[in-house]
């Protein structure tokens, strides 16, 4: 990820909240999918056991990640593939760009992959005159619109049919287009089919890499991924190191958890698994690029490491009341929503102001944890990261940071609360202090920090008698 | 039973009537209650905002105040959630095994009011009378952290005269979220707007919940809009009787 500072969630959320079309599109889409998910999860009698199995498998894998990665490397090589190791985005981009250049092509077809977005691969390829063509329908929409994905699984969730029709008419020269989903898909199909048949290089991400067998897998809904992983001569797969699973049979658990959580389907439509290369069948050159890019740093944090268990189903996005209202772009990361709010700050580091704002982009309602198929306790990690943000502020913050009303207030209240006498004194001061603002037991306008409350809500005023004063009186 | 009240700083200062109501209900059921004056705050606001070092003295204080209690009962699901979910982590952060042990020892004796009444005392009818149309908002921490289930609803269903109506999309967060309500005020209010829309669709006079913090947010929004719906803590409804109505 780039070292440039990204804007904070707080700064930009308002503009997304004001976008009525976006609110409608995302609200409708997330409500629909979460209703469906609930249905297909409730019909599974062993769902909780499956979640626990998923969590346990991932935890075990992370505990021995080094061993499994070396085993994966060996298995892939044995099956005829080549394995590359990339420390960071720059290194991964260099490896992939060089591999594509070796094939002397100007175009590569891509399977939907957030990991390639994480490293900014399309840009890196473009800088060398190579066009990376997104073939997932939604990714294609986003690419044609020169937009950014706003959802892990449904990158164009923020766009509706009418917007897509207008885009295709302009960019795909499809004059006679209606906004029926079938027609829109057909227009994309006609455009993409030619590209697939001429492609020499395919680029993909990976959902799973099996250490035991060297099998790599992509799970998708449209079949474009299958085209990309079978038609070109050369296939390059970028895989985050956390995507390794120990054994083939482990997939039994994840292949049940993933589709129900992601698209609310009982079984995923296109599941591609390949093991190295096979003579005269499919790609003859297979390269697996294993990416760290901050992941080992996440692994080192005892509390934070559960973030790496994520299988990118995006169920947490679909149930998140914050995501539902702001959409994905407010997170300024390829990983939006609750999982993004814990993954992005850990990958990017808290030096980035935008990333450091993300752990606060949550009301800690816990809906994400409830649906997570591998039981990542997202609220717990959010709070843990908030602790790190504040620890950092205390250590390295400027004088201005330390004079922020919240920072000062927290310090004062901590002291007041640790002693009952001081606490009672603070209650009295607050009651006297509110005098100017309270009317009929309510406050409708306050200055400074608390104006953020009173600009939209009235605030209950402190009544004349606290509970403890009442109790004292009652005792007498 | 001898019940130690943990009123919480929030209710002590802003909502004393909720504390008084809890006293009334527990005494009506024949229990004796005590209020240890040394209590202050559970530390949730500090902990959840990231001021975790500052939480340590508050956890020590809580444990010290309540360590010998037979049962500690609080009219706040989120404060009890803080105690039950995060106190062990605070003790770990303090690197104090003695504190960790004291926390482990105390936790099973700390209860949220509705859970205490229904699950511990096995009481669903507390003899309340409240002739109003009421809708119940299950707060996130009561629902997903403490898992109080339908304990508050069981209690409400047994209130005489009540007209209890179901809240659409009840399990969605109201947008309070502690300092989130100020830090991310725009998003918080967008969430509140939908909650209020759902509350108003029920035609209720009163919206109730197991947490005054969420109710302060919802109630503050309703009051600003002159919405004609009041936010009232569950304990106050349970305390109300025909002789002494709320």
C-alpha cells in the first residue's frame, strides 16, 4: 500500500451519507443479501460447529504458517509450478510485471482479486504499457467507470442498473442496450469473450492454497475466472500468505462456510482448483506469487492476528450498519467495512491518519462478529487497535494532539473516577457548569466537542439530585 | 438475597430515577439492597475509546468495592458487558495476576437487571402496572455481548396494562456507540434516523431498552424532533405500579 496519507473516515463519511443514490443502492443490496444469508445459514443444523471448525483450522494454520508455506512451495514446484516470494507490494508488482513482459504481451486478463488491488497491480502494469483487463462483471464496471471497488465481493454494489446501462452504452458501444440484467450481462459477455480467446496471460488471486497438494483455488460466480485460469498459456496467481490451508480435506469446511456467508448460496457456482501444470491442458506456465505486505506484522500481534483468518466472504460488510450507510469508499481502502476497519490499519500501520481513523468507524454493535464464518471477534480487535492509536498518541503525539478536548477529558475523568470523593465533586461541577445551557431538563446547544452531539440531538441535563445523594437522604 | 447495586456513573449522574426504580423492584421482590458509596465508573468509555491504561485503576476500584458481594446488579447491559467481556483483558494489560484472579472470581456474580430477574431469580412477573403503548429496542450489548435473549421481553409481557408492540428491524444498532456518537456524529445520526423511523412506525408512546446510554441518544433525537415518543428505561417500567405510577 502507498505511503501517502489517506483521508480519515470522519472527514469524508458525510459526503457519502449525503449521496441519496448511493444510500438507496447499498441499502437495498445489503438488506437483500443479509436476508438471504440468514435463510441459508439457518437451514444448516451444524452451522455453529462449522464456524468453530473454520476458526480452529485457521488458528492452527497461523500458528504454523512458516511450515505450511514451505510445504506449499514444495508441492507447487513438484507439480510443475514456480513459486515467488514478495515482501511487499513493490516487490510483488516487479515480479508480476517482469513475468508478463517475458511473454511479450500488451494485455492480460484478470480474475477478480482484491489482493492485486491491494498492491496496485493494474497501475504497475499500465506503467509498463500493459493493460490489465478486469473480467469479473462488477470489476469490469468499476474499471470502465474509472472508479474504485466499494465492496469486497460486489465491487460495484454502489451502482444500479441504470447507471451501468449508461456506462456500457458509452464504453462498450452497445447502442441498443436496456437495463435488464440479462442484457447488461450479454453486452459484457460479447465484449469479454473475444478478449478471453486471445489472451496469452491470465492473472488471478487465490481463495485457498493447499500446502499438502499444491492445489490453488479460485471461487467465483460468473465463470470468467474459469476462462482466465484455463485459456491463457501463462497463469500468474498472487496469493496472500494467510490463504494457505494445510490439507485438501480442510476445504470441506471452507467450501461450506464461504458461499453461504458470501452470496447466500448453498454451493458456489464456479470452483476452480488447479495443481501446477498439466501437459496440453490449461496453462503451461504457472507462477504463484506469495505476498507478505504487512501480514507477518499482523501475525506478530497476539490479539490482532485473528484478522488473518478472514476468508473474504464480506458477510460483515452486509450486516454493518455503518457500511450500509456510508458505503465502501468512505474507508479509503480496498478492504472496506468491519474487516477493513481492522485489516487496513494493521497492514498500513497507524502512521497513516486514514488507517488510524478506521478502528473508530464502528459503533461496536457486534453484528459483524455474529455472522463471521470463522468467528473473528472484530469488535474486540477494533477496541484493541483503538488502544494502540491512543498509546501512540500519548507517546508521539504533538502538543496539539494532547490538548484535544477528548484527550484532556479522558485524562481528567480517569482521575476523577478513581476516587469517589473526586467523582462526586466532578458531578457537582458538571451540574453547576451546565446551568447556562439546560432548559426544562434538556440541553439543546453546547459549545466545542459536545456540539457534535447537540447539533442533531438534545442532551439530557443533569438533574438536581444524583442517585447517591438520594440514597444518602434515604438512609438518614 | 443481599444485592449490591452497581448504579453506574451514567445513571447515578444523569438518570437517578432508573437507579431508584431498580431499588424499588428488587425490594418489592423481598431482597435487601445496598449501595456501596465508593463505586464510580466501570471504565467502558475509557476502554472503548482506547484509553486502556486509564481503565486499570477503575477496574481495581470496581473489584475492590464489590469483591465480597453476594450479587452485583446493574441497570445497564453495556456496563455489565464491559465488566464481563473486557475486565479480564484489562487485568492482563495491568500484568497483575492477583487482579486477574479477583476479576475471574467476581465476574460470575455480576448481572444486568433483566438477566438477574429472569435467569437468576426466575421471576418474570414483577407486579408492575404500566398502561402505555411500548416498543422495545434490544440494545447491541444486551443482545450480542451479554446475550440477555428475551429476558426483557418476558418481563415486559407480564406488565399489567401494557400494549407491547414489536419494533421493526429491532436488532439494528441505534447508532450511539459511546464516543462514536460524537467522533462519527454524521454516521451515528444517519443510523439514529432509521431507528427513529422504525420506532415511530409502531405508534408507541414509549421506547424502552436495558441501557440509558442508547436511550439518551434515541431519546435526544426524538426530543429534538418533538417526536411525541419518550425513551424510558426498562427498570422504570418494571417499577411502575397502579398505586405509584411512573
